[in-house]
């Protein structure tokens, strides 16, 4: 049983980052590809829902293993996915199968071999982090297996010695070395030497062995493109000896019309791949609809969390952890006002925090009230720049978006029906145009759809109240000296 995740507020290894480095890369979690975002806070319910999926994988079940984190831009989807990757790396091994999180580009979802290459790289990176002794033992295990497999009918002149020499070269290099291409070329040359009677068998042996070290040979020449079931069957050392979870971000851009992508993801989701493989998606609010079109449906609601603002205490924890890490001497009075200013929206928390840290750094880590007002103004400017980008992403619908924002002026948190929003936008007589506007507004983070149980289904509200205020040209709330 995987232990429950509790955000206890202590600094983790991922928080050990230099201030100047942090200020260079605070906008998006994708700037931290090798680790979770520094000062991550909260999301306990979502992380524990993901761990529930891992518990299902631990039982050996192979069906409907998917997790979907969706929400408006800036809600922290990528940060959550990176946190899940980092947590998987830290989870204890259950039995003899270690966890293997695999981050793959969205474009790889249509190619079983691209998925395999990403999984091989992840396994090789993990092996390299475990040290030279572990690498040497792994090389010897694969080498011994290859030597045994090449006895008898596979022992053609020169082939056996050349194959074993490849694994001697693996012993002499880090698994994540840039020599992978040279090794792959050498293996392909070896396959070209092998007679037709041993080519296919030798390819399978080399592929399994190289798979442990991040080098993927791909299909043998003349073999038709393989599906994910063939790829899993051909490389059991990778898929059967690990508990693999694939991570795909920006999943709203998957192409439901791609037969290969649909086949790959649906095969994994329905448990027909030949191994227990989970998939974790992140995306904008329409991601669940896109995945449903690709055969990934009937997901439990607890494993399709919609991300929204952080509770203010959790936003304060993000700021407090950063101030502690960077030894800010007079920042305690800044924490609550900055968290309130961000409304708990993760992207705004990071922007206001970055603005504050830059002002504090320039003031010598001992800033006062005037510096606080300057920091808030800079955070507000960064937030407005972000909203300008969001409006541009709606293309030709800026006027309609402004009219809808006006409809929410009195009570930003109220819910309106599709009919009300279409009327406010002036599109009630043009259903296709309204549907296109609604998609643009949800993807841009202006509107969010009610999903229950305490929200009216089929109704919408402004996802971030300050976005509505921006569209209405309302000035930011003035900063008062007593705020600090």
C-alpha cells in the first residue's frame, strides 16, 4: 500500500535552488523538466488520487489506468504533473518492480517506438543515477543473457563476439552518454552481418539488452510497423520489470483523428498492451472530451481533477518556503498580502513571488513598505501581460469576451447558462459561432464549466475574477501601506 501524501511544509531537495536561477525560470513548470517546480504546495487530494491509481497498478490490474489533471491556463497542471514524476521517483519499490515515470512529447502518442524510446531513456537515466556499480551489474546481467542466447544456432562466425563486444562498450560508458547513436549504428551493422535465419532472433535479443540502457534499435528491416502490443512483447525487460506510467502534457492538442494515436492510447487504457501501464494526462478544460474521442472514457471523477486556485494558506506556504530558502529577513509581513493579491491562482502566485523576490534581492533581502508596493505593482504588471497573451489567444473574440465579462460584473462568482452567455456575447442567433467562442474562452482561461457536485452542470463562470476585471478595464485594487 502506497503511503498517503501529506504536504508537511518542509523544504524538499527540489527547493534547493539559487535565487538568480529561480528568477530566470519561474513562469512555467516546463522550465523545470528534471524536477518538480520549486516551492510546490498543496494539491494533496489530487496527488493521493494519483497514488490510488498506482495502488491499482501494484495489484497487477491492467485496465482503465489513467489520470487526467485539467484546468484553465495557469492552474498548475504542468507543475502537478512534474510533482507526480518527482514523487514516483521517491516512492518505495513494491516487490521487485521499480516505478518508472516516462515523460513523452505529445507527438510521440502516435508512435509506439517513440514511446519505447522515451521509456528506454527514462530507464537509462534512472540507472545512471544509481551509480557505476549498479550499471556494471546490469551490463553483466544483460551480457550473460546475450552470451547464453547466442549459443548453438545463433553462434554464427563473428556475430557472437561482435554482439558481446557491444555490451563491453556499454560497461565503459554512462547509460545516458551521447554515444548512443554510435552504438545503435554498430548494432545495425551487426544485424546486417547476420544471416536471414538468425536476423530476427538476434534483433530481439539485442533490442531487449539495449533497452535496459536507453538505446533503441527499432524494428528490424523489412518488418512492418509494430503496434504497442508488439513493442511491449519485444522488450519485456523494460515493460514487465518496471511499473511504467506515461506522462503527456497539453493533451487537449492530441488529434482524435489520428488512428495510430487512438490505437496506442486506447490499447494501453484498455489493458491490452501486455503490461500494466498507466497514463497521466495534463491539459486545458476540454481535455476530457478529446480523450473521450480517443477511447479513454468512463474515468472515475476522483482521477479527473479540475485544478483551480490554491487555498490562500497553501499559496502562503509557497511564498514562505521561497522566503525561507532565500533567507529573506523581513518578509513575514509580505506573505499574506502577496497570497491574497494572487487570489491563490498558481500562475499568479509565481509571478507575484518572482516580482517580490527581485525587489527584495535588489534591496539587500531587507525590504520595507515602499519596496512592497513596488513589488506588488510589478506583479500586477506581469499579471496584465499574461492576460494580454490570453486575450490574443482568443483570436477574433476579444469583443465577445469583453461583453461576457461585463455580464459577470456584479457577482464574478455567479454561474450563467449557455443561453445567458450566448446572449451576452451577441451570439445567441449563431450556435456554431457561440460554440467556437465558448471553446476559445475556456481554453484561454476566461470561462470554466460547472462539474458538480456543488456546481450547476452546463453552466459557466469566470475562472479567474481578475481576468474579468482586466477585460472590463477595472484598475487593480490600490496598495495601502498598512497591508504590510
